[in-house]
C-alpha cells in the first residue's frame, strides 16, 4: 500500500524478485516514461493515505531496448497521459528503473511495450541493465526481445526498412567525390 515517489524508495527485494507495480503515465521523454506509482488500494486506508502521500514520479526505462527517435514519437502517439500501465522491475540505478512495461489492450490482452517497439522496428535490442547476465530470466527476456527485433528485420519495418534500389543509386551518386567536384565548377 506504500506509494513510491523515487526509484531509491523501492525496496531492494522488490527489484530482486522482479515485482510488478502499476502506475499512471504522466510524460514520455527521451529519458523514459514518467509514471506516478499507484499502490494496491485498500478503500478506507487509501482515502486516508492520499492526504499525506508525497508527490513524485518514477522514471521508467524500457529494459533491453535502445529506442530510435521514431520509437519515442510512436510511444507519444500510442500512450495517453494518465493511462494505467504495469511495470515489472528488473533493475534500478539512482534515478531510473529498468522495467518491462505492460499496457492493457482490451479486457484480456496486454502488450509488452519493450517487445512491441522492437517488433515495429522502432528500436534495437540492448543489454538488460540490472539483471544478472547469467540468470535464466535475463536470457529468457533477451531471447524474446531478439525474436521481436528479428520480426521487424524480416518484414523491413522501421529502422530495418531497406532503401529501394533507386534510392541507393541516387545516394551513391550524390555522395560521389567526382560528382561533388563537378558541382563546384
């Protein structure tokens, strides 16, 4: 029932046990998602707690994902301010939490944003910071992320979209030293 307003407030055990928390999205920035933690509520206690709970947002990064600029734009279109999300703790540094982020899409379907971004070709797979690299969970998640990235690669989506033959030729001609010297005359 405790409301966390800072990454360092979250107990180490929560991170080690990869606990799932929920929160309300406030902002999407280059640094990550700024989320207000919403604790599991017990009706009477919650109304009393709200009066003295401090304000603060948690900075959540998509674990295992190196976001492309188009990925940031996609997130800003896809997610709405004050939307409820779930985030599974995988790691933490002083300021941010490395998480798997889940968004409900309908009643029984939730989408993992980390995988969806890679599936759309809007980022690359990166190391999952905070998780021990020799753990089963690390390799299970890393494999899922790589498979999502491979789908985008096979379908030429997003950053994996290949230039057409004519685009490659035009690019080579304009970058050719001989052509550039002719332009100066």
